[in-house]
C-alpha cells in the first residue's frame, strides 16, 4: 500500500517500537483482506473518514448525482466501510475490529 491515514501509520510505528515485528504488523488495502487476514490475525484497525455517509460532503455528492439521474442510495465511504466490516474473511476469522479516524465521533 502506498498511502495510509496518518493515525494508522502512527499506530503501526508505535507497535513496531513496542517490539512487534514487521511480519506481525501490516497496513493493508481493504480490497486485499483475503490475502492479509488469517487465523493468526488478532486485531484489524480501520481508519475511516465518514463510515455512515452522514457528512455534508457525502450528502452534497449524493444530491448532485441524483440531479443527473444517477442512483445514489449510500455514499462510497459508507459502502466501502460496510464492505470491510462484512467481508467474509473478517467474519470467518473474527479478529477484534477497532475503528478510528476523523469520522468515528459519529459512531
């Protein structure tokens, strides 16, 4: 992964400083959970901006898309968050899920 939220990078750095090895800590693209989450995975941290699609920006984008006749029932950030939470790999291995980031105060 080339980019990650600052909060996730700080947690990764803190875990490595605390003594975890590079093999034990990874920042992964949410579309690659099948390759990165397994039976040894204990915790999955998720950094989110707008997990419920309730921000002003999400509402404006939805309004504009509907004005152009496009279906927009939920925001892309909300859909992506749900895809991670309900991912079959997460459900199979049941790691603890920690959600953090700018949008978590709404949860």
